[in-house]
C-alpha cells in the first residue's frame, strides 16, 4: 500500500507541475481572456487518460503500480477533468444514460455553484 501511495503522490506532483507549465505556456502564447491554457490541459488530460485506460484494457499496462501512477497520480494531478470524462464514458458505455446525465449536469452546475459560494464566503469575511 505504501508503494502505491508513493507512486500516486509522485505522479500527482509531476502532473501538477506539468499542468502549471503547459497551461502557462499556452495562455502566454495566445493573447485572449479565454482560458485556453486550462482548456488545453483539460482536453489533453482527457485524451491521455483515454490512451492509458485503452492500453490497460488491451493488457499493455498490466502493472497496477504503473496504472495508479499514470491515472490517479499523473492525470489526477494534471487535471481531475480527465477522470470525470472517463467516468462519464464508462456510464455511457454501460448504458447508464440517466446516471450520465445526472452526474454530468450536477457536477458542472454544483461545481460552479460551490466555486461561487466559496468565493462569496471569502469576500464576506
């Protein structure tokens, strides 16, 4: 268990630093208010977790430690949006359309609401 936690932590560190560097690079390269840096990171993270899970399903990544390092660690540190997208894909693949709709809608709506409320609370203090 300790080995897995260290792998996840290391992957999270590398993913978080990678997110910061890539997002900053993209945002500084494009002069606009649109958050292209975050957008690129989120889409790249989704693509990457899709590749990793695809390789896992084919048996090309059989080692649990490597999978945890890449998915929970790196992709989780790089962007949690990739995990969200993968979970939605799994719901769709399993035919759980209602759960997909609820999970997606509530996650987006409540995520934005929670961000707003957190910001509002800080402003009120």
